[in-house]
């Protein structure tokens, strides 16, 4: 079998098209290559392969140049055809009609190149084609220079290590990776390309905190324009300089990050409300003076007072509204109002606030007798076949109403510790004691994947919800009760009855959450519950968890979410500005911070220790560890 390296160096091929066929065969075996070469596939197949084909053709003879050139054109045309098919499948209406036109053009181009290659019909002389081949080769080599091709493999390894891969994983077969690690490979391929525009959709999914911090540092060092969609507030605040908000089918632009946008919007709305209240008070006073003046003018026949009354009434009718513009200057129609308006002033426009997302979590009944819910003493655990302990000498207690957060790198034992605490695994050393009446609601980090299995996807959310309650908790409910509860989680009407396969990731999370909270457990165990949730739903979940009277065991890589739920931090991070701080204090009076708990660092080497400084202490430990590992 020809290996990838051999495909690059084979000298006895009769034509460049044969070399293309060899590399195409290797391309079909991507999943059998290791992680680092897989990350390089974009550059190798889209840049390196054409360079090799064109170089060999130009070095051989003029007669093989046309075949080489059209082979590359055909390959690119097929890539464009694949993309056109995807776009045409996803679009409808006028955009769909245009997409299908483009699809037909792409199909025609592929058919033309295939026919020319089969008939050796190049449409022009070999000399002209040689010139075109040289121009294409020069363009590709320029691309290689911009990608810094000589150091590409070293950069690929650096990026993969930053995203959490170990040296051993870099040499592992790509096909052995789970979905989360494959997503990291895809992210690494995008980062490796040095594009002018880098578009990232939820890049922090499946990343642990160390990888998230590395990624935000890396993004701040590159020259690319970056468009990022994410739900991790601290990550967004760290990498964003501008924010685009989509609301009511309209885009608005703000010069600042997400937190600055929300603080600005809140202050602006409060300011406008105060302006409106002052205007209403002033209008009331003017209306009273008009009423009194009109009464006096009619009684005394005073024409001057009558004119004054008429002038004031005209001001109310035609010129009443904003008194100051956005810059704090006196409002002037000619300067501050563009276009045609019926009145001579502008009303104060107060933006409606989005209806908050509610995630109802029933409170458990009080425990009949006191005691810790879970108490683990000196537990250790090692997976069969492993040479190192996953957890060693761990002691941890969860009390009624307590808040416990677990933070650590992927693979260092967080989920294992959770399973030991709730009884899904048994420790090889030490003991775990549980309250005899303890009821646990466990959200597994793979809950969305579980709802995507063939056994489940055909069922409706309502049917699955009712069946699981009966099977796992022996709770029977009628359809109306099930609809009502799922509706409170945002799964209303038809959404509750369509197949689960058609639901989004966020909707599947809501189904899983509804299932675990309905029995009102004494302990909620949430392992990466925010992965597929949007910002507003995360805020709604934070507020519900703060009000929840039961205990919470939280595993999360979202620093802001952990701060809010476990440490009682404000939902909108505090500002360094004095005026903003005063406003934050006013807002915090309306927020219930809930019970303050303890954050534990899990790993390395199986150790678990409480952090007095909470999330901040863990971030400091991560940054220290990154420095030691040479990750920047």
C-alpha cells in the first residue's frame, strides 16, 4: 500500500494525474491517520497536493501540463459543487431558487471539466495552458508563504496541545477519538489556516478551562478578523472588541463586549425612564397651567394670557418630546432629526425588555431528620487496566441546601468523582455514605447524545418524558400535566409532540432538565448542563438554581456560571466605573445570590482540594500550570 509520504515522493508515475489519484486514495483513509496529520489535511490536500502535481507536470514536459491543470480545476469544481449542494438543501424561497441556479452552474462546470479530461480537449494551445499553470503555481506558493508552510506541523502540534491534547493523543488514530475531541481537531484546522476572516460557532464547547483560556489568549494574538458565537460570557468578554446583537430580526452594533453592551443598555434604559418621568411631571404641570390660564383668560378676557395658553398647547401638541440629544446637548430638530416627521420633536423611545427565560425547578420537601446528604471519606479509584489512580484519598461532604462546584481538566476525574458520590461507581478504597432518604437528579454530560440515539429519536419529547418518569421514578402523570410542565421549559405546543430527532441541542437539554427536576430531588447534580444553552436560558437557569432550596453539585467549565451558582456572584459582572458600581448595587438588591458554597479543584494526579478563593483561585492555578507546560 502506498503511504502518504510515498505519495508525495513517488518518482515513477507516468502522469501528474496518477499522482492525484494516489493522494485521493490516501485522502479516503483520513480516519486511519493520527491526529496531527489529520489536522494538516486542509493545507495538504488543498495547497500541497496542487503544488506537487503542477511542479511535476512543468518539470516533465509541456504535453502533461494541460492534464495536470484540468485535474486541479476539476478537483476545485467538485469542492464547489459539494458546497453548492449543501447550500441548496438548506435554503428555500427566493434564496433557495438562487442557490439552485448556482448548483446547476456548478454541476455544468464539473461536467465540462470531466468531459475535457476524458477527451483531452483543452480548448487552447499547450503554451497558453503552461502560462496559466505557472500563474496558478505562483499563486499557490504565495498562499504557502502566507501560511508559513515550513513551520505548519510545529504550529499544528502547538495548537493541538493548547486545545488539550496530550503528546500521546497526537500520535493516536483519529478514528479512536470521541465526538468532543474530533470537534477540537476541526477547531485546530481552522486556527491553523491563518484566514483573513475566522468564523467560530461555539468554539468553547467540549473545551476545559485551560483550553478556553489558551484559546482566548491565542485569538488575541492573531491578526485575523474574528466573528465568534459563544455562550461563555467570560470568553466572549475576553476576545470581543465589538458586539453584534440580533433582536427582533434587526442587527445592532455596539463598540464593546457583551457585558459592556448589557450594562450600557441597562443604563441607557434607566436614563430614558428617568427622562420620561421628568417629562411626564413637567407636562402635567404645563397642562395644569394651561387649564388655569384658559379659565382665567375666559373670565377676564385677557388676550395675552389666551395667546400664552395657545402657545403652550401648541408646544405640547407639536414640539413635546426629547429635550437633549445622545451627546447631552439641547435637542434641535434640524440637527438631530433627519427625514420627514409630522411633529417638531421626537418622543423618548424606551426599548422593551426581553421576557426573561424561566426554568422552573420544584423545591424538595424538608428532610425528616438531619444529616449530610453525601459524605465521602478517603476514597480512591482506578479504572481497570490503568497504571495511575484517577482519584486518590478524596474527602468531600455535601450538606442539605449546599453548593459544591468541581473544576478540572478533561480526563482528570470530575465525572468519575460524581459517579462515585451518587453511587454509579464504587470506590476501591474509602467509604461513601448517603442519606437514607436522599433523592438525586443527575444531568449527565452526555444527555444530549443519549437523546440522539436510535432508540429515542423517534419518540416525542412528551412521550419520552412521561415514559421515563414512570420507568425511573414510578411517577405516572397525565398528558395535560406533562404538556404543562414541558411548556414551562419552553417546549410548548407542537414542539412537545414532534420527534426528538428534530429538536435542537438546547431543546434536548431542556427535556433532560425537565426529567430530572420534576421529582423535586434533594440533590441536583449538573455535569456540563450549559453546553447547548443560549445566554438567556443560562441566566434563567442561574436564577432558578439560586432559588432552589435543595443541594447542588455542579461540574462546569463555564467560569461565570460557576461563580453565579456556587459563589453567589452577580449575574452581570461588576464594573470598575464608580457610577456603574452604584447602579450595580441597585440591581443587586433585586437579585437573590442564593447559598454560597465551595469550589473544589479536581486533579492533577487524582487529588481533590477545596479552593478558598473559588473560581479565581482555580484560574490562577491553571495559568500557573500553563506557564509550566509552555502554553501561551
